[in-house]
C-alpha cells in the first residue's frame, strides 16, 4: 500500500469540540494546556469559542453556534483542514440537533 506523506508545519490547526455537559471538561483541559494551545491556530463553534477566548485569552476562529450549523462547519473543518482535534466524549441525549452532533463526531473519527 502506498501512503501519502503530508508535511506539517510546527503551527497546527486544531478543532476544539465539546457539547452540553462536556464543555467544562474541555475548558479544564484548555486551561491546563493554554500555553501550548496559544502556539497553534484554533477553531471552535460559537459559544465554546467565545468562552475560550474570554477565559483564557486565546485567539479562536469561531464558527456558527452548533445548532445553527456550527456542528457541520467544524466537522467539515476537521475533515479538510485540521491536523488535530481536542474533544470531549459526547453523551448524546434526545435533543433537536443530535443528528448534526453525530455528523460532527463521525467526521472527527
């Protein structure tokens, strides 16, 4: 099998993803890794990105809020442009946007 070698720069593109009751886990992880994260290009959906920017003084490329299309945007970003994903396991319960969340999770895997 032939493998494609993809060179990566030192500055990576990282998607930060968490939903519902897992946001605090992501924020705790981001706080612990704040200095490392600051060296990279970061993406998050609207609400998560806003909190990360305000609480940890990180520059975040904010997409739409998850239920308003941000889950699809971050999923597409993960598939096409990101080198890594910082995410917290999701417990998907019945909610109106569970299918878009599942789509983002599938894209990340």
